[in-house]
C-alpha cells in the first residue's frame, strides 16, 4: 500500500512559475485599469499624461513645415492625407510629411473647396469651371453655364453645384464621380443657402431661403436622386417648412440618412419625414456650434470661471442615442473647424483637436495668435504668412 502511494502521489507540487506568471498578468491588468480610471476621472492627471506620456502637445516649429511664396495669390486646403496649395494656376499636392507629391493645372484664381473622404471638389467662385480630385489625381473637369456659388462633395465623390445668374433664381446640378451630370433642379424664386448629398448617394437635400416677402421663410427640400434622373418635376421626396422667421444656415447628411439642419436658433434633425429639434440655443448659452461631425453635433458654451475669466465647455451630442460627451478648456474659444470625427478649437494661441468622444487628440501651442487653419480627416495645416505647419491627427 505504501509503495502504491509513492508511485501515484495524490498531492502534486505547486507550480510556482505558473503562479508567478498569472500574478504578474493580473497585477499588470489592475495597473492598466487604475491608470485608465485616473486618466478618465482626474483632469490634472490626464493633462500630465497627455503631455509627458502620450506626447499630445506640439509646439510651433516642431511640426513639419511647408514654405510658400507669400507674394503670390495663394489658396490653401486640406483633404484626405494631403495639403493642397493653389497658386498661379498650379495646384501643388503635399503629403503629411511636407513632401511635394504632384501638381495639377487648375486655371482659376477665386476658388471654392469641398472635401470629403479622399475627394476634393474645386470650383471657380463666381465662374464656370469645376474640378474633382481624388488623392493625387484629377478625375474630371468641366465648364458650366452661369456662375458657381457653392459646391458640395460627398464621401463617394458625387458633387452638387449651385449656379446663379441664369434665367432662374438658382440651378442645382448633380454630378457622379465620373463627371457625368445626372440632373438639374430649377428654382424660380428661392436661393439656396446650402446643399448636402446623402452618404448612400440616394438623396440631395437643399436648404432654401425665400426672401421675397417681408419675413424670412426657410425650408428643407429632399430630392430623390433616382427619380430626378427621369422626372425632376416629381422628384421631391419630402419638404420641411420651418417656422416663419427661422433662418436656415446649413445642412449636413450623416449616416442612416439623418439630415442635420442648423438654424439661427436651433439644430434640428430630419429622419424620413420626422423633424426633431435636438437643441435650442436659448436653453443653453451656445457661442459656437457644428453639424460637420460624423454622427454627432458639437456645441461650445462659455462658462464663467472667475471675475474676468471663462472656460469653454465643448459638448458632443451623439445623434443616434443623444449621449453627451464633454471636453473643457480654460480659455475662451475664438473659432472652430470640424471634419469627420475631429473638432479643432482655436483658443487664440493654442489649438485643441478633440474627437467626438470628448478626448484630446493633439494640442498645438503657437505662442502667437492663430488666424487660420485647414482641416481634413487625418491632418491639419496651421497657415502663417509664408508657411504651413502640419499637425498629423
């Protein structure tokens, strides 16, 4: 019997090496959870980690620089992962490292830009010329009748163009990514404040303003792209007439065909044939607002923090579930820019790039007044008198 237990031990030796490995992994997970919790809940710790560990802060002259001739008439834009500089009828394309990649003949001076995803629309403001660029390549160009006042490009390369100074008050043309004109919409008495193409290319929305009467009348008109190609007279799928006196400023399609409408006193959302007010400015002291964020809106409110000081509280509202995320700065906002998931907040001598979840992406310290930036999905260009500093996001 004794020999049996010696040959078949019931109690095995403890594997100390395995316990040590498991304990180390467990301790590592606990430390990570604690760090994330502190980062999310403590503003001072978050600012310290952003600066010293995550290196989210960039100072002027530490960024990549593109020099340009300040004496020439220069137009600058950002799109996709590129910076574009139009000067003397040449459009120079630079990558996010500041290297010149290509140049395209664009024989215009007064310019309109519209960027989405990898596409960039360029038009002659008050003129007749149109161009569509994807990446480093010119996809198509065209010349129209009338004068171009606005363009809008969606993420698939469809371009809507607003034309004036014809026999009609306004004409809207829609082009596919190959440059084929799909249809024209003619408006006899209203002007168009803004246009937007849905992400699935099925709808074109018009923000119309009627200024013929003594009071402002705004409406949103949604056109079926499919129906408009065969019968423009019967292509309207929905019209929303705003309350008299409400001024419609701009509109923007988001995913699931949600159409955001920014008025002078509120932001509404049209889904199907339902119009819902998301926020009314009189309920919150809104100084800036944006509907250009993917599936969200952003509002900026100034909150007093002292006798002569104020903070900027930036609130992102998810347009699917109305959940709010907040980012706070200790300065007053001078200007905002938005593209894709990013909001750029100009605080005078600083730029804060914040995502729609309320987290800081990058902070740019200029040390002087920032007057202009250009922004795309993946980078920003801070424009000075004779140079551009690139911040990769």
